[in-house]
C-alpha cells in the first residue's frame, strides 16, 4: 500500500462514530411534511381565491393547527450549548385533507428555547408499541432535557446550557415503555425517574445516571418531581404522598381526602398544592402539609380567563407563587398563583391547547 | 415491525464505512455527519425500491459524492478544525502523513478530491468511478492525473512517482 493509501486510511479512521438512522428518518419525515405543508398552503390559497371570487370580503381561515407553526420544518437540536428551554411539545399527526387518514409518521418532539428558537429532537422517541406518547422531561430551570433514545436503548440527559450529554447506563427496552409512561428529572440532571406505565402496579425506577444505581419505585406510586434530593411520589385515591430520598427510604404521609394535580414541594420544604377531586370545577387549590398530612388552607383562584379549566399545577416560582396550567379557548397558558391572595397572573403561553402534548420545566 | 426497520439495519451496518468516505470528502467531522445524514434522509424515501432490487450501498455512495459536489458548488465553506486531529502525542510518520494529507486535500477541487477518495480509498476502478460521478472514463483519467499532479506538487512524499502508471 502506498503512503497515500495508508494516509487516507489513517485519516478515514478519524471519522467519528455516528448513529444516523433515526435522524435520517426524521429528516425524511420533515421534508415530506414541508412538502405537504406547501401543498396545503397552495390549496388554501386556491380555495381563498375562489371564495374571494364568489363573495368578496369573505375571510377563510383554515381550522385546526396552523401549518406555519406546527408543520414547518425546524432545525434539529444541535450538539453543544443551545440555552435553557421553556417547553417541549409533540407535533400533531397529519390528517389527509381528502382521505382523512391520520398519519403519525412525522410526529416528533420539539423544544422551544427561552430566546424563542425551536428545534426538533428527532433522537427522542415519540411513541412505542404501547405508548402513543413517550414522554420527555425538562428540569425545573429548563437547563436539562431527558428523553428516551431508541439508538441507545436508554434515556439520555442533555445539558442544554453546558453542552454535555449523558446516556443512562441503565438500558430500558423500548417495549417496556407502556401506555401512559412517565419521566421526571432532577435539577442537576443526575436523577431520572421512569414509570413504565402510570396507574399500573408495575414498579418504576429511579436512576442515578452518573453511577447507574437504581432504586425501585413501588408501582402504586406515581412520581411528581425530583427535588432537593428526594422524589415526590403520590399514591392516588387514598391519597398518600411519599418524599423518598433518592437513595431510598422514607415513609408516606396520608392526606384527609382525595387529591389530584399535585405541585412539587414548595421552597419551605413542607407544602404542596393540589386540587381536591370534589372541587375540580371550582378553581380552587388546597395547600397541604407533607409532614403531618393536614390541610393548611384552600385558595380560590381569581384572574383566570372565562371558560378555562385547570389542567395541573407545576413548579413554585417563590415561597408565595405556584404555577397553574390552564387551558381554554385561546390555548394553553401557565399562570403564577399567589397562594396568599389567590390572584393569578399570566406567566407563559403554551401554544395550541393540546393536552398531554406540552411538557413544561419541572412538570412530569 | 416498523416500515423503516430494513433501512435501519442497512444504516447500522454501513454507516461507519459511509461516514469515513464522507469525512475524507469534507475533511470535517460535523460537515461529514451533515452530509451523510442529508443523503440518508433522501435514501429513506427511495428505500422501498432500493430494498427490492437495487444496490442501496452503491446508490448511497453515489448520492454522497454527488451531494458533496453540489454542496461545494454552492460554495459552502470548508471549516478546518482548529484542533489537532488526534490526541496522541507521538508525531510518527503516519501521523504526519495524515496531517499533511488533510491539508493538501483541502487544496484540491471538489471533483479532484472525490477522484482521490474514490480511486485510492474506495479502490474503485476508472469505470466504476465514472459511473459514480456520472462522467466519462476519459474525464476520470484526466481528473485523477490533475489531482495526483497537484498532490505531488504539494506533498511529494505522499505520492509515488510510479503511482500514476499503476492507476492507468
């Protein structure tokens, strides 16, 4: 072999290891989607022209998702530093305009940075055999993103500010991801809670992605958050809350009543906000003491738009303010509720109101 | 069973080999990955046809080279890496050859570079190279001649004097 050939071989060996199948499939789907969107826009333009001809002044607006925001191609999440994110969302399935067939082949997770840029995350699995919505998780500060990677057969944690990426040493078979699976992430991205099927008795897993150490989470409990070295676990119907240290241990406390939509632990370390099941339509939160199980007080929420309903609670912004996720005719919104006064102020807009399609920082 | 499973298997088996070719063509790891990914994204669309009777690898390689030339024609700048190519500390002959080769390949035209990669890395014959690049055998011969002449001028130690005769 000549020196040229061996130098070429040596240089070729410097090529980095890659795993491109899923990214290529996602790229293909994006292109296809863009083509469809352009065809759709052309069709709408033609239709609009016809309407204008028949009845001047009439305005035709396409119903459903706006193709400009939902179907337009966006760049893939690049390696390295991209900045903290404010939310992640799952793109909707396409419905054939004529055939009315639903095509979910191009669905992908996207993230929106705080500066407003949107990236596709084709490496994040969107659906498994049993789960049409395989979740992602965002740390409370929007810095860390966790998702399941088909290529790695494991969860991956991306530090979007620092640029680092860690693949969980604990492999999880894709088929284990059942209907209604759940994912939660600690602020530092070190701990990951995975529930293969919420609401079932199948146990979940708390994983230390640095060491690979795992702690089993009893199937009856569902994970709300991982914060300050403890996983907040809820057993519904009874209702029990268990602040389980990430190394295991601790014991649950029982509340008097049936509560849903739990927030994370407040900065005081002992309060959570939840909605009493019987008061679901009353726009009222209950503050609960996680040490004693006692109800601290009820907070009626003022300042929400008419006709909107509470979808859940989220993180605490301060000792007084907890976020409440609300959906209504104008889409999904996050409100900051002052629990001392009951006044809510608009905190963030979440885009089109499609339940379960948006993931917020710190909310599993 | 996913309709893309066959494509996934193909990529899993051949992506590293294709990535090496892409890397030799572009000289930059990120560009090479972009190049290969964009080509594979197109291959997915043709996969049903390719898997039935085509030669997916040959098709992909051809698409890779053509896409590379198309990119270069749009004057996409080559971004030389500021980092040393390897973390090794010993600069033996082979390492020096790689450093020199990286530098001189960047000075060839895109088609000359493709010739070098296809002829001396992929070991394709002149006829096969002509098929990949969609040009005549005569064109392959002349482009290779010019590429080797340029290499010989920039890095005489890399190119045997007899090489051109051997390749003819």
